[in-house]
C-alpha cells in the first residue's frame, strides 16, 4: 500500500502536470506573447543570433509553467552553431535550468545545450556532475543476437523474454553456432576519475555480433514505490519489459511514431528489472511523470553485472499518464484554435494570425520529433492562413527544406518558393538571404549566391550564418583572395569562431608549412576543446616532422577528448607499431578486441598487428579464433589459407583479383563517349562503366566487385556525382578531370561516403570496391537485382556488365527479366537495353555467366509505370532448394 507521503507527492505531480497542460491552452494575450517570442523576434529578423539566444534564455524561466516553452528550448539548440559568443551563454543556460518546467523535455533540451557548451570549454567535471542525475539508463548487460537466418526474427519470442523469472547472470543461450551469454557493455572511462563517459545511446552493433535481435538488461533500485515515466528513443522496432510486464511496444512500421516516446510505469520499492529488445540503437530514461528528473536519492542503477530476481509483486497499472512532451498539448491547442476559427462566420485577421503562428510552431515541434509528415502539413496550413506574412514564409521554408520524407526536388521547390515569398514581403529579413544563397550555390550559381549573401552582410556585418555560408562558397570555388579577406571579417564578427583557425591551418598544411599549420590547429583547440579531430591533425603533422613524442602526446590528448574512439586508439597503436613498439601497440589492439569479444574484427586486427611484428604463429592463432567467432568470414579463411600455404608471406598481401578478367580500364573508354546523339542528349551525365562481378562460395557466401565510372555533361548532376557512397574495400576512387589529371579524395576513418574533388563539366568520377557478404544465417543465396538501365531514368549507359562466378555443383537459379530482344515486355514499348549472355567454363570447375549491354539509352518516364523490376532489364540470383 502506498504511504500517505507517496500519495501526496503523486497528487502534487499530477495536479502540476494537469494545470500546466490546461492553463496555457486558452486563447489569451499570453498566447501571442509566447508565439512572438519564439517565432517573431526582431533579433532573428536582424540576423543577430547572439541577442536572440540571450532573449530566449532570459524569458524561458518566466514561461516554465507553459508546456509550449519547449519550442523556445528546441529552437535554441538549432541556432547555437551560429551564436558568435557561445560561452557567454553558459551562465544564462545554467540559470534557466534552475526553473522547474511543466514538461521535463524542455529541461532536457536545455541540458543538452549546456552539455555541448561545457564540452566545448573542456569543462569535463561540470559535464559529469550535471549528467549524473538526468535519469538515463547507462549500465546495460547485453545478450544476442538471436534469430540468425530467419526472415522476421523480431516477431519471434526468444529465450530472454520467454523465461524472465528464471533469468540469471550465468544463463547461456544457443543460437546457431554461437553460445550467447550476458555481458556488460563497454563504456569508456573519462580521465580524472570522473567515471564512465556519458553516452545514453546504445548501439547493438558495438556490443554484439553479427547484427540481429538483441536484448539489453539493467536494474534500478527504488527507495520506495514510485510513479514514473519510461522515456525512450529509437527509429526502429523496440520492446521494453519492466519487472516481466511489457510496458513499451513501439512499431514504426505499423504507424508513424515520434522519435521520443514515453509510457507511464510504476517502480516497486527495491530492485526493478528493465529488459529491452531491439535491432537498432536506442536510449532509455526514467523520469517523473512530467519528464523532469527525479531527485538523485529516488533510485539508483545497478552498476555491476548482477541480475536481481523479479519482485514478487510487480504492482498494478500506473495511476497516472505520462505528460513528458509538449507536442501533443500544442497539437490540441492548434486544433482547438482551428475549430474556433471555423465556427466564426467573420473571423478577425488577428485570429487567423494566431492560428497561423500555432500551426507553424506545431510544424517546427513536429519536425523536432521526427514527424516530417505532420510538420509539412502544419506548415502548409500556416501558409494558407497567412500567405503574405514573412515570418510564416520563413519558418515554413525551413520546415520544407528539412523534410526528409519529401522527394528532394519537391522539398527544394516548396522551400524556395516560401523563402522568395518572405523576401518579397520583407527585403530586410536577413536570414532569408542566407537560405536563398544556399539554393543559388546548389544550382551552381556561386557568383549570384555570393552577391546575395553580401547583400545581407551589407545590412548586418555580424550575421555569422551568412559569413559561414560565404566561406563555403569561396572554399568550394577556391576563390582564395576573397576567402582570405572573409576570414578577417569572421574573426571580427566572431572572435571565438574556429573557422578562421581551421582555414589557416589547412592553407599552411597545403603549402607544407607544418609549424604554421600546427599553430593554427592549437588556436582552434583553444577555442573548442571538444575536437578530437584537431588533436589528430596535430599528431599527424608532428609525425610528418619527425616529432614522435609530440605526436604520441597529441594522440593521447585526442583520447582524453573522446576516450571511446576506436579509430583514435588504432591510430595510436599504428604510431607505436611504426616505431617497432609492438608490445604497446598489441596492448591497445587487445583492449579494443575485448570491447566486443563476439566480433571477429578484434581478432583480425590482432592478426594484422602480429604479422607486422613478425609473429606469424600468433597471427594464425588470432585468425583461427576469428573463424570460430564467425565461421563464414571469408577474409579470415583466405588469410589462413595464405599463411598455411606460405608462412613467410603476408596474410593480407595482394588480394585475389577474381574480377580482373571481366573488368575494364576507364582510360580505354574515355574517347568512346559520344559528343552528340541519343546517349547524351537531354542528359546531364552518362555512366561509362557499370560493372559488377559476383563470386559465389559453396556455402552461399558471396564476394562482390563493383566498378562504376560516370562523366559529368552539365552542372545539373554535379552534386550527385561528387558524392560517392561505397562499402567494403576501396580499390579505385578518383576524379579524372577533363585535362587528364587524376584527383583522389582523403577519406575519414571508417567512412563510406566521399566528396570528390574537381568535379567539373567533362570530368569523370570513378570508384570501385570489393565487399564480402558472408552467409551467417545459413539461408539460401538471394542477390538483389542488377539493372541494365537506369531505374531513375536519368542516365544512359555506355557499358553495363554483370558477371556471376558459380562454384562447381552449386545449384543456382537466375531470374532474367526483359533481357532479350524477343521478350514480350518489349513489344510496342520504349527502347530497352539489348543484353547479350555468354557462359565460360573455368579451369577449377566453376562457371562464369556473363551478361553485357552496350550503348544503353536513357528511358523516358511515363505515367502509371509499374515497378522497375517488372520491366527494366535485370537479373536476380536465387539458389534452388529441394
């Protein structure tokens, strides 16, 4: 039974939340005051984000009892990157957090802003102190993955959820080749004895291997029975049990969900168990019913690996609702205003303006919660109500340009029209100039974009967002004289900005002036202490100058900034290995392998380091352990074969270029690109090479080689060609300019996308990669479709080739759609690719099945077209099963 004290606390919380939700929802002068503050500030119109941020922070505590104040906190986090004196905001944010807000999400948004400001200033102790009591669950045990090889593993109930009362710390589960145990997830330690790094989001891929359905377990001890809210975030399917009862079942495939959700829960006095089922990153938090943090003494999380028994009485249903977020009350308020306006036979203009403001506020909040569909609809309603209001047009344009669910061209068109309308209504609305300049830049009109931005800067020289946009243009076009002059203006407008320091560091680095480059990187670090990347550049430059001790110190500083960074730790290990300090290098690599002991990647990295140290037998042992962890790992298998066959050779030596007999050199095709005719007319680019070679292993695993090269014919396709995405091991990555110069990008550690240099009219962008696809699930081989014509109907193909290498005895089925001239789909239709098929028997008993088309035209889009797989020539591989 709940004590009278608990009952009074609960009643107080519910009454506070109810009053906060209801009081502001009546139409009164306070509505307009809040909307004007959030959406119509003269500071924003004048492009003064510093004054805007200070005004919002001063007013936020005055509106703490209004759930709609969340909009102010949300918008504050959006504009922080464009505040010149961010550290000057710290005392204001700290003061704003002293207030108690009607919904705790407002306080959380402010806490996130303060966390970033503390990190930027290097105030790690203050960060740790404030984050210690935000209610996030951090100390998880992990088990998984389950359901390998099944089509819908999340829909199945796996062992951890089925027998929760019998769950113990030493419980083990068998799933195919893996014996799965509960293990604490890795959490890096902060320097200075401040405890583990604060990282609420849990990414299953970092803690289990391979991907699949995983479970995460933690316990919280409540000092007494507590009515609470379970707040969580995930973009995919998520289920959560509390004390064995399902309290959250989030399915974004069944309906659109916000990216933050909350459920009412009841914590029992003593230990309470939280079990999460997921396939994707998530975070979870326990808060008061209003979303505010509990006092530190209310509950504590188990920090060890103990598994506590379920409470004998999990308790009944919670006696409250979770009133954590401001989105639903705002939506209800906007709906009520809309209903009142519909009933008014002669609505006044100020009533329409109030509703328009409510709708645009709803649009901004909806987008913050990941509901682009609701956001776009609300923004359009606001525009319909106040089509000539520059404020509504500006905010609507912001919503449209960020609406990821809209096709890019439609989002751009709607945003541009809104910004142009706002600019026409108010030519002195400074931020709109930057948005218009951005679209001019995207449309390859850099001079016009720069002129538009200079027009705004003539009105407001300290408009930092405009200055940074101008820097982007000058940097892209390499207008060095203008860029140098601009850096002085940025320094004057925002003395704390890192932009000038990074500009000069990169410039001196390009001129091989390492000492000067180091000076500017250190200047950047004085202004922003949160940048581990800057310390990596310091390490790299010191290494280049032979200052190895200084380089080591820089690597260690980078790890202090980001203690959990695997890429930085590996860089330090490589630094040691290059000096022959293999014991220190191996110690780092072993620690990294221990972070996810289920993954073969750690053992593969160890094998590589052992080989560098000349310890081949240890390398072979690591490779064999990798095969035990992942029996389908082709890289480990081939490395073992090489070492066993020739111990003195490198396991990671020249790869078996199985694709070589079927590949092409771009230089042999450059002159074959036509200057005119059907392949290039109405086209902004042409695909010169489109090659894929798929090698099948006897167990259904595959290795694919992809080679693509395209030529830019007009600026329309520049952005598309300049952004290359590739997975696996890169073998070719370059821009071949019209003058014949080969330019290569410098990719970041672990990246799978690159921005290619020198992509101008007449240039070729070429990339090729090899990727392994192990068949860990043991299911039949199924490959995606390879199309011989562009499914987007934008490009023609000069050469399109698909090669399938099949081992002897492998019963493969190939689904061929509309490939050949006599196909029924071709009769009376457009001009399709004419695909030629041939087969070769190879010396090892395997077969090469080759499909090839040349001079493939671009298709024209028509109304009511079927799915591409139904008519565009393609092949798909399907393993036959008995």
